[in-house]
């Protein structure tokens, strides 16, 4: 049994989510302001490999009801976002993998954070 969910809040007039590619510090700061206003943030990382000690985050995708942003980590330092994200409820797929990279980049990321796992798949 599946439940269909339709998201309409935070979409552009044509029904497509508004998104931006961020490659500069000033754009990153404007996104940090947007994130500060959100309670829940969707996060996804794309990396150069599977080991946070030797590989790097390449892209970070962030989404709220206000919009979606793609951070190019080879062009802009994403560290300033981590202090904002550490205070939010994060929605992630394969969170252990992504959080491994985030905590390696910013060792204080988990200070004061509570991590709760929610399984969204159920077998009947």
C-alpha cells in the first residue's frame, strides 16, 4: 500500500521547484538566511567517492518550502552553512553516509545535534 503525496507549497507558478546553482560567497550567505527561517531542510550530498577521509563533497543539494539550492563545493566554501544546518531538522536519504562527510568537514557539526532515524518504507 502506497500513499501519494503532492507538494504544492514552495513551487513556482508553473509547478516546477525554483532552484539556484550557488558558486559565490554572497549567494551562499543569502541561502543561509533562507535556511535560518526554515524548520526542516532536505539535504543530499554528491561526493567524489565513498571515504570522507580521502574524498570530498562535490555538490550539496538543499531544499525547504521556500526553494531549492545546489551548492558547487569546488567553487564555494560550504562550511558557513553547517552551523545553520546543525540547528535544523534534516531530511536525508542514506543520512549516515552524508553525515559522515559533513562531520569530517566540520568536526563540530554534531555538537548539540540529535540524530533520529525514520524508516519510511514498510513491508506488509
